[in-house]
C-alpha cells in the first residue's frame, strides 16, 4: 500500500476489506458488560480508503475495546506488556 508505514499494510487492508465496519466502531464505556483491564493504550487511525476519509480512535481500557483492537491488530499494532 503506497503512503503507509504499516509493517504489513496489505494484511491490514485485507482485514478492512472483510470488515470495513470495524473503522466505524465506537469505543465502549467501562461497565459490568465491559470490565476494565487497566491497559491505557490508545491508537488514532486516520487516512483514506477508496476515496473516503477515515478517522477513529481505539482504546484497550476494557474487555470490549480489547476484543475490537485484537480484530484490528494488523492495523493498530501488537501490545507487548513489560
């Protein structure tokens, strides 16, 4: 993919082709359904896909948001805990 610094941009594009709605995800608030996990990581995604401007933020602060991040790992990156 031209104009990117992703380690595997082609794989990230394949994930988005299969599930483009993932970029429209709204981060879930921490609640009984989405327990906190203590990972304050945030990824801001912006760019263009097929001529459409894209901008969204993803967090890993609760179980629900971690599941979404994991689906987009090729785009957002892998988190390695110290």
